[in-house]
């Protein structure tokens, strides 16, 4: 679809209104359409140094990152460097590296997502940064 003659904004809206849920890879696609259409979304391999907008129906399988060879945990993504830096080259120069999840890890997250989608639930995890509360449905951390 993305490289076809049918790709246009109008068709994006029609498809989004008629789908059951959204499936995104990385930070690609019109990520806010799921929020606008009030539908569930699964965001696979989302680079979490790029904080998404609050959407209680959005679920994230976070793309693994390391800092000096140590795998990051949820709280690590809220340090000042990662919270404000979206440039991966700059992060690489500061000893951060991106990894890829295995197929089994992503399948596991997809199964968890289906459970929440089919049962119309979420499990928002709260994190406070500079006196601001952030809430996310994280499937793999």
C-alpha cells in the first residue's frame, strides 16, 4: 500500500476507521491515527527514547537499548540524556546502542496485546519525571 497508486491521506483515514486495531513497526506510520480513531495499537520495536503521546489504548514492545553494554530497564529511559535526545547518532557517541528483539519476544508481546485488546483492558504503568506523570502500556520491560 505505501508504494501503490492507492496511497493517499483519504485512504489512510478510510482504512483507519474500518480496521480493528493498528500494528506499527518502530516509529513508522501515522502513529496518532489510532489515538484519533480511539482504537488499540501495538507498536513493535518502538524506540522509547522518543516518548509517544498518551494513549491508553496504545501498547509498546520497546526496542532494546544498551548503555555501556548494560541493557536498559524502564526507569533508565527517563534519564535526562534519553528523555531529551532523539538522535541515535548522538546517543551512539554517548555509548548507547540499539538492539533488535527476537521473533519470539515480539510474538510474546503480540499475544499479550491480543489478550488486552480482546478483553478491552490496559495496565498503564506510571512514571514521574520533573513532576509530570507519564503513563504507558509496556509489554516487554
